C-alpha cells in the first residue's frame, strides 16, 4: 500500500499553506491558512473494510520550559514525544483520496466541530485541545486537522508522519470524543496494511 500527496514528497518540506503558522521576521510567526493537504493512496488489500488516517509530529519537546522563549532555545538533545494533528476514522474502502482543504481551511479559534464528519467518517480530538486548554481566547475542542506549529526556537526540524491504516473492520471501535492513542489501541489486531508519508517543517529561521 502506498500513500502520496500532491503537495509534498516523502521527507520533503510541508508547504506553509498546510501549517498552523509560518515564519514572520518581526514577530517570529504568523498564523497561516491551515489547510489539510491533499492525500491519495493505492494498493490496499482487497479485503479492506475501512481506513484510518493519523498524522502526528514525533518531535515535540517533552518539556516546555524553553518553548518560544526569547533568548533561549529548545535543545536538540531534549527527549521528544508525539503530538497528534489529525485523527480520521471510518473512511470507506471505496475512498482513495482526500482533497486539499476538504477537512480544514483556516484556523478556527476554540476548535472545530466533531466527531461527525462527511461521508460517515469521524474525527478525533487533536492535541491542540490540550495545548490551548488554558488560553481564554483559544480553548476548546479541536477536532480534525490542525497543521504544524513547532516552536520557533527549536534546534531541530520536526517530522510530521501521515499514516494510513487498512482495517478488517468497517467501523473503528472508539466512541464519543476520542484521541490518537485511543484509535491506535482500538485498531490493534485489525490492521491489514499501512502506509506512511513524512513531511518536515520548522519555524526556526536558522533551520532554513
């Protein structure tokens, strides 16, 4: 099974249009158009009954002490953790592509609605839900896709891994408001095949 995007190649830079923020010379960053990228796939097993799509950043700092602080940097040596940007389940086996901006086009303060999505799909809560929990202007439930926004002072480029799972079940065994970890647990033993596409992104101008 193979996963592709018309917007970027494997291990290539994700365009700013698909990000939550882009670099800004005077203010470090500015908010971006936050569009979900186009994705397409092929080679799924004939017995596939549904797909699950997950996007996570594998390079998020495990501690926030230095994140976006003037005169400081997030060291490359700091242990990293996962941050989920998109969880989409119950994708019908007849679907083999997602259009650019089909599920996200712009930033929605206080999040997007869910979990119900088009064509009977469902979207989980991404990790901006927890990130903005203490922000009076931005707190809310962030369903669906919200793009990259790594620390502007991080010493490393972040890797965003889009993974498509072909399942032997027509519906993912999660309910209500669910997260990336819930889905990964639910699909254990039901994955027929999977394919990944990795994009890179940074807001630190020193990283190019």
